[in-house]
C-alpha cells in the first residue's frame, strides 16, 4: 500500500463519519480499511431473502437529542420513525420495560400497585427517572419492597448474565442506562430525534462513503508496515500497543439468528429476559422497518466473556481498574501525535451511535 495522507482503521460509524468529513470538507484523499468483509461496523444490516432487514450485531435504534448529529446523518438517509418500546418477561408474564408505572400495574394487585405508584410520585415526582441503585438506597418500607422486587427480578441475574458480576461492581452509569420511569411513558429512549435509516444503516454509510476521494479496503486488517501521514484508529487501543500493559476487558455476545415459518414470533420488537433463561433478549427484526413477509427472523442474544480470536468485543467494562489501564494506553497514545484514537474501541468507551458521531465531528471540527 502506498503512503496515505489519511488512513482510517475501522469502517464503523466513527471511521465512516471521519472519512466523509475529510473527503467532502477537506477534499483530500482518504483510505479506510476494515478487517471485516463489510462496512458499517456493528451497525451493519442487510436484507435477507424475505426482504427483512437483519441487524447482524444486535438491534440498533438511532436516538439523539443532538440536532447537529441528527441533521448531519439526515444528509445521507431518510428516516423510518421508530420509538423503541421494550417488554420484559418477568415472573411468568411480559411487562413494560424498563420498569415504569405501567409495569407496576402489570406486576402487582391493584391496591398494592396504587400504593407503590403514589409513594413513588410523592417522593420523586411524576415524570422523574431514577436508577435502581438510587431506589434501593431510599429508606422506606414500600419503596424497599419495590426496589428489592425490581432488583431481584430485573437486575441481579441480568447483570450476572450480561456482565458476569453484580450491579454494585460496575460504574453506576451502567444501571442508569436502564432507569425506573415514574410515568406511564413506555418509550425506551426519551430523545427528541429517534428513527432507523429508511434503507438501513449500511446503505446510509455507503452513501457517506460515496466520494471519489475515499478508498475503501475490506478484509484488510491494520498492519504496522502500512505507511501514512496521519492515522485515525478506531480499533482496540490495547491491541495497537501490543497489549503491553495487559488486555482491556470486554463483554461479548453470541447471536443465535433463526428464521421461522410464521408471520410473527412475538408481539414486540424486543422482549428482554432479565431473570431466567441464558439469553438476555429476543429481537424480532421485521419490526425495525415494518417489513412484510410470511416468515420472520429473530435473534436470541447470549452474553459471554470476550476472548481474542473466539468472538467480538462489544461492551467495554466500566470499572475503576479498567479506566486506570485505559489511561496508561492513553498516555502512550499522546507520544504519537500523528496517531489518533477514536470510536468505542479506540476510546474504550460505550458510545451510542449519536455519541460516536458527535465525538468524531468534534474531533474533526477542532482541525486535523
Ligand atoms: C449489541 C449492541 C446494540 C447496540 N444498540 C445500539 C442502539 O440501539 N442505539 C445506539 O445508538 N447504539 C447502539 N449500539 C452502539 C453502536 O454499535 C456504536 O455506537 C457504534 O457501532 C460505534 O461505531 P464505531 O465505529 O466506534 O465502532 P464499531 O462499529 O465497532 O466499528 C469499528 C470497526 O473497526 C474494525 N476494526 C477493528 N480493529 C481493526 C483492525 N486492527 N484493522 C482493521 N479494522 C479493524 C472493526 O472490524 C469494526 O468494523 C449498540 C452496540 C451493541 C454492541
């Protein structure tokens, strides 16, 4: 490979956003490589034989309150409006999830449910969103009863499956991603802008890359002999530095994707299984874009430990010791001024899609 002015490693949303900016704004040539045989990273989707859009690496719903990010991506796609609602299988039935006032009514006898709802509203206020750890710390008999119920049924086993530890062993920000909502609003996300690219994420990113200044090379892992003036690395930062301080840990997932010869499998796009069963959720893909077919495709999601060569890195594990380890790599990174680390693997940070785009736009706008 000849020497590139700009070499981007990783054709996920972070890398693709940066390639688009360099090509369209700076009007400079840029090469983007990915070890996988497709672009779009973990947002990759495709249409199967039944014209159902499959999210290969798990359900991806775009949501943001950042108008700049929404407007930016809207240059490359129209949107299918989509407001995610999740049901969870708890105590033998499905209830609204994450827990809200409707779930309380669906879980308890009427009088008890009303008492719990009134108490939640009087203590925290209608419309508030609180974390399970906050609710558990509140000293009140009724709230403790509710907190213990939700903790036992929706968090303890879920954490054991998803993270391999207890809620207390992880950064509180993880529990805050699944708050208890003190209203009947069952929208999983509260952001102003929500949707799914009308023709899928892959098509959206193809359009972002559609510029003669951009060269895309798939099936091309980064190798240290590659020559560049500037490197933007959205792969794992620890791997770049040959794991010299040790490996940054991740959780992984296995997706068991199955086709069924029936119109629908379940009555909701995502049903979570926080308590029993080895999988954590079942996702039915035809709901994303409202695809019509006599068949349906669902994926069962099984969390597991990440092991190099065996599976993929999905979720960084937010704990003080992993932050310390990441900071050691960050210090090393600062000694290489023409190498920039970005994206969820480069920054070792769980980014939603909007945060990944925002991070890259901010990086680019500062001047590269
Ligand atoms: C199961 C799951 C569900 C999610 N659902 C949502 C959701 O509903 N809404 C939302 O906003 N966000 C969601 N996300 C987050 C979303 O996937 C990320 O925000 C997004 O993928 C970040 O893009 P990225 O480019 O930083 O990383 P990635 O998508 O991981 O892309 C990195 C790319 O770099 C490539 N790469 C790595 N190392 C090398 C190397 N050495 N050489 C060449 N290529 C390399 C990889 O193959 C990959 O394609 C979800 C994430 C997961 C795991």
